[in-house]
């Protein structure tokens, strides 16, 4: 499908229809034989993010103008991103809140009142931040605007859209598990220990049935490691995994190692992790700088891995309509190309990140078949 096109339809093939009616034969899918790793889609960075209120932005800019500039963007609600912008990869920042209420009273709201500025409007009228469960926001206390207050709310938005569009290519959901606090006086962020990692998976499964998720077990099968499975069988066929989601963990370091403990090849786990290609859990990985890592990304894609990269990192190149990073990201073959500008911010420039002709999914420029070049794959 082409997104944003009210008149998008395919002309009826009368011969094929007659064949189906008379003989029961099926017209072969144009993507028959195509594997998941042979496509490329656009994603959004901090997909839930809503620009912080002007009063709070003034306080941030007074102490750190560059940070205020970098926080000055807004994304559409997730279902609109899927339907209107053709987004098929999202990123959600998660904060543990097992007792509830930890992030319900942001410090920045009180600071705005102290400064005599226009008050920040109520951002949680239903009181969801007071309930136990994982929350979604960028930075507690200062940059908490979000189109999904809780992980469950965000995942429900994805699930409801997915059920209504069962032929979509898999949606890749990147989860960043936040553990760092701003410092003394600010809200203390809790770690994702073993209990919270287990709770993370419980919350995912409270929204998505197991069969709606493409997991490491599905890819690994009977093989001992994910790289071995990719060498021997490769990723599933695209047509076999339409309508599903898959999860990746943005974190490296201690959180990732806790998640891998006892599950070296991600046995029984729901979430893929970014590790070196020789690791038993290697299947997907992030390489966020497509300029510096261009050759490495292409080699990883040729070797059968999925890769996420970023088309932009902050607004300064966007203000100059500098497309160099974007163009390298798209040419790298990374299957997921993430951006803060899936549509132009007209305050800055015409810059945006889209696939050719407004496609949702296109043939991968590195490992795809030339037969489907230029075709819409969703």
C-alpha cells in the first residue's frame, strides 16, 4: 500500500479472478519467497515524544539552549504514524514504576510556578502515572510529554492498529530501558533488575498474544544460536510474519547482560538484543551512525542480520536541510531507518525521511532482489 493516498487501489485482474472462481487456484503473492531481512522501512526515534510546554522550555533554554533545541519536536500519535506516515519501527523509552506514582509530579511543573511563568497544563488527567506499571517518557521532571503515558497504553495502540491492518509488514518496537537520573533533587529512576525485566515481559504479553510476536525462539528454531540459524535458514519469509510485531532492546551494558543471564541465545525471551555478530544472541543490532559505520552496516546486512540506524541525530543538520546522513542511512541497507522527521517541520526546513514514491516498505538496496526494485512491498 501507499500511505496517505485515499485513492490507492489495484485494478482487478479479471483473468486471475476467473481462475480463482473456476478452479480455486490462487494468484501468487508478488513477495513470495522474500524474507523479512530483504526489505527496508522507516522508523521514528522517541516515537511517543510530545514537545514540552513553552514555560518549561524557557527554563530549559535558560540553562542549556542546545538541549532545549534538541527537545523541540513532536511526533503524531502512534496509529497516525502507521497510517499516515507509513512508519513500521517505533521506539519507546521505559521507566520502571512498580509501586506507581514515582513520575506523577514532575519537578519541572513546580519550577515553572516558582518562576512565575504560565502553568503547565495537567498532563495526566486520568491519573495513570499513579498506577503501578512501566511508564513512557523521555526525561522525568523536564521532558515528560508523551502520547502514551504507560507501556501498556502504547502497546495497545500498536495492537489495535495491527489487528485492523493484518497484512502489514512486521512492526519493530525498540525499547530503551531508562535507569539514569538527572542528579540530586530530581526524581530517582529505578533500575531494571531481574524482577522488572520479568515485569516488562508480562506487560508485553498482557497486550500481545505470544503468536503475534516474532521472538528469538521463532528465528532460532532447533539451532543452538541465532547466527547459526540465520546461516542455515535465514529470517522467516515476509508473507509468513505479516501482521506481527517484534521487540528489540536499545540498551547495551548491564541491563542487556541481566536480560541475557541464563538465556545466552535468548531462549524463552521475547526481546532481541544488540550484541556483536559472533554472540549466540546476535540477530538484530543497532548502528546509529550510518556515515561512520556505512561499510559495517552493509556487511552486517549481507551477512543476514537486521540493523537499525538513524537518518538524523538532532535538529541542526535539519535546519540546513543537510541530507547526507539520511542518504547514507537509506543506502546502507539497514532495514530500519529511524528519524525525528518522518514529515517536514516547516519551522526548520523541507527535510524529511521517506522511502521512494511514498512506499511503506521497499526492497532492500543491499540484499534485495532487483525484480522487486521500485515495488511497494506492503
